[in-house]
């Protein structure tokens, strides 16, 4: 009979031990859940701080045909600028300003043209005159995109990525 009494006592002890382990595990799960919620809150805070610290912009990379067209336009404008430099008559006649009624739409094509002309050593005023933008606008384009390494790859025709666009990250100047 002692064996039968030991059996149920051992089972009760085993059940109590398992219930105690289950309680401890539940406590650990609750603690881990709380830690996860705290981590999620911290991630959200960091995400908000990151959005404030940088300005992310999508820049559409032209396909090969459009890039070839941009290169042709750049070559044509570069020749015109060099010819104008050689001809001192242009300074005597004065430069024609772009018409205010026809403002240029600043798109990826125009940005690449400006950057490529600047890379070829053209002055900001010359670029502005030939692309139909204001000097300040050209200067802003060069300031904003000129130092970005991914843009430099496009401008210098370095590594060609098979992406439809680049994500440009600019330090927050706001």
C-alpha cells in the first residue's frame, strides 16, 4: 500500500512541479512581451528621429535611350558654351535671360544635364543661360545633387545600376 500512496504523492508532486514551471514560463513570456513592446516603442522613436535627421528623396534614373539623349544635349550645350567663351561678342551684346513666361520644369533629365555640364567645367551662369534656368536654381541643383556619390555615378557614367531609381539621402537642413 505504501507503493500506491507513493504513486499519487509522486504524481501530485510532479504535477505541482510542472504547474510551478508553467507559472514561471508564463511570467517569463509576460516579461519578454513587455520587453518587446518597449523595444517596439524605442524603434518607433528612432524611426521618427531618423525621419527628422535625413530627407529621403526618390530620383528616377532615366533609361538608356533617355540617358543617351541627355548626353547628346550635354555635348551640344558644351560646344555652344565653349564657342560662346571664345567669342567675346557675347559679353558685349549681353546675355539673354530666360523668358519668365516659359519656366523650365526641373526634372531628372534637366538635373543630369546641369550636373554633367558642371562636371565638364562649365560655369553656373553659362549653364543657366543654356538650359533656361536661373543662376540660383542651377546653383541649388549643384549644391543638392552634386556631392551625392550615386548621382556622380550617373553623371560620370560610372557604375550603371539596374534600378529604376536611386534613393538619395540628404542631411536634414530644415
